[in-house]
């Protein structure tokens, strides 16, 4: 497995034979009434095209993308790597930065969710920005 060094709280949700992977943060507290389902922090590792048009992600590219979503349409981090191995290391790095409070989840939102942010601060490094 590629993700042995994931920081505490992150889990491999899915790892496909084609190399794509999905990592999630604290699925034990999101959707349990403690934190909302739709806010489950998720990191995608994929070599699918990043075009906005429907179905474009099914076409493989030569680049690997690491994207940290805070909600389905809210991206906090988006990085590109030249190989799957580098992308996987990048995904672990993003997960570590998130846990350390070094991902600006407040700045990714157009409409603040102050109660949610305050609760999330209890799980991550606090009120940090990128």
C-alpha cells in the first residue's frame, strides 16, 4: 500500500488498481451529528483530466493531480505532479498540512461557516492559514 505514513485521522477510502485514490479525514466524526457529512475533508489523487466538462475525468493524462476538497465544490488545495509516486507523496503531505492546521479552510469558503470552523479547529492544528 502507498499510504502507510498518513497522519492520524486520515484514512484510505478507496485505492483503485489504476492508481487513483481517495483519502478522507475523520470519517468517525463527520456525519455522526458532530460534523456535517458534506464537509468531510477528502483528498483525491487522480490522473484524470481536470476539465470542468462532465466526463472529462475519465480521460487519463500524464499528470497526477492532488485535490483536497472541503465539500464537493470547495477546493482548498490543488497540486499537480509528474508521477503517481510523487502524487501519492504529495497527497500524504497535504494530509499532514491539513492536520497541522496549515491548510486555510476558512479562505476556501465564500460564505463563512463560523460554527463549523470553530468545531473543526478542535480536530486540527487550530486557526492557521496556508
